C-alpha cells in the first residue's frame, strides 16, 4: 500500500486524545487509513474487547473487517480467525505476546441497535459513517 502524506499522518498520529475524526471527500483514503490506525491501536491496547459499528453489521464487516482487502481480517491474517461467542461475531486476534483481542462488528442504524452491546465492556469503538447511526447507538 502506498500512503499519501495525510494518510501517514493519520496512521502515525500520537494516541494523546480521546476521539479520532476523519472526514473528507469520497475515495480520499479515510477508511483505509482509519483501519490501519485502529489496527495499531489494537496492538497497543490492554483491553480485550473492541467494537466496529456501521449502519448494519454487514456494512461494518464489509467496510472495516474486510475493507476491500485492506481491513482488519487481512491485516491480522495468520494470527486471527473469525469467531462467535455469546456477545456475537468477532475477529479473534492473538497478539505476539499471547494476549487476545476481540473485535466485534455490529449494526447501529436502528433505534434498538444499542441493545446488542448493552452490558459489554469495550476498550474502544470504531464508528463508521457515524452520521448514519441511530443516536441511541
């Protein structure tokens, strides 16, 4: 992958703030750079459970987990597998130090979408196309 200067800045920015907000024109590399940044975050995180949400679970999977071949699944190929537990479908990643990360993907476009994450303890959340999500999510 050849990154532009803005994408490199996004990916390598320090984690000294609470929210990353990426906006810009279509096909400007926001999502791909955001996925790479989130992957870096997962490696650094001490938390096990994380969430990716978009309007639907299918969209979250397509945009972030698969990411047209640049998503979290290809990024962590060889040290991860798609799995399922009581909380739902997730990418189970084994880090080099043996710790586990679970990245769940859920839909957030409906008024009751938040019910699928109620009670979950999450280290981070990746909101994709946040303007399409229901406010309850």
